[in-house]
C-alpha cells in the first residue's frame, strides 16, 4: 500500500514517521518542505502538490488545522481529488466538522473514492512514540483494509461506526480535556494559595480520585512555565465550538463546556490564538498575582 500523507504539523509529522518506520511506502507533502526533512531522510518521498501526492499513492491521508483547509486541499485546484482514481481512499485525520466531512465524502464518492475519518487523541508526545489513540469512522471493509496502517500509527485503534461518528467522539474527548485543564489550574492555584508545595500537590492529585490524563500531562508544563503541548488556543477554540454545535444539534445543554469556551475566549484575547492552550490557566495566575511554578518539571512532554 502506497500512502500519501499531507500535513506535517505537530501531529502529522509523527504519524507519517510511524508509517515510514513500520515499512510503508510514504509520499509526503506540506506547504513547508522543511517540515518533511526528517521524513525524507528516513525514507519517505516528496510530492510537489496534493494532486501529485494522490497520483503517486493508493491512499491519501490529510492531517490539517481546519475544515476550510481540508476542503481546499481536497477539492481545490491541483487538489487531492484531481489526482485520485476510482478505488483509491481518502482518510482525514484532522478534527473536522462532521457535516463538512460528509459533504466532502460525497464529492469523493462521485469519483469512486472511499472516505474514512481517523481523528486521534492523546497529544503530541503519544504521536511521537506511535502510541496515540486512533478513532475511525466509515465503511468497515475499507477500515479493515487499512487497519495495519492505523496500527502502525497508534497504540489503540477503535472502529466507531459509520462516517461522522469518530468525529463526534473525538470532539467529546477534546471537550473533556479542556474542562479538565481549567479544573487542574484551579486545583493547583488552591494548593499554592493554601501553602502546599506544588510538586507535592501534583503527586498527591495524581494518586487521588481527582486525577486525570490532563493533570498527569499538561499540569507538568504549567508547573514548568512553558505551557508547551504543541497545541494552540485557536485549535482549542475550534474544537470547543464543534462541541457547542453538537450540543445544539443533539439537544444537550453543555453548561460546563459553554463556560470553558468563554474562559478560552478570554485567554485567546489576552495571549493570542497562537499561544499554547494550557495558557488558559495563566488567566488565573494573572488574576491572583501568583504563578504556578515548581522545580523538576519538563518544558515539553517526553514521548511515552
């Protein structure tokens, strides 16, 4: 199976690297060719455009920052679909809008191209080690045919159901992560203002019923002061808006998610859309005039 990979950002470059490492023939493309340097050295091939990527591959994977970019790369001039043939497969690993995904899948189907969605969760550090969680939606037979590729990129792979269902659960996991992030910041600030050593507080919370994956990971870069998880405020706001729209569509009042979306809006206004998402906790630091720092924590999370 020849796989084209388009979008070599913080997540995509590691997912593509896992495919190369596991022996797949991989053709890569990105707006920034420098982002492909390590992949090319490892054995991947370069394509000059999305269309060329598709012409050289049987399956094309996109991992891109927004639905608008996905649509442009797929259907635009010299886009992926212009280079695909009947029987090929497009896999979107972006966090996309489920209705937009369905629209693009219908366009692809007119050319005889199958579509899968395969968003991921777990953070950049798990993508780097090939242990990220992959959630797949679409035709089950197409999923089964591509299962070895998904297993090469991820530690746990879940088939969620028909196209669109994987996006729903991905948005749910991100919504929970952002809620947990705000809660972790408040917990650490209570500990700091209450006179508890923050390194000790981190370990106690980690060993308690109040623990979460977000506390175990993102609290570390908050305590370091880098806030660096290679995920931006703009991406967080995009995903929270998807959750809000799903709440409206499915008739679910998302009170906590709505409040967290407002907090992130304030954080974006204060620190900018390119700021790392854990900087949402800096709002509390600024309001209290107290930083959340402790020695011994990393500036970035190590691959696990």
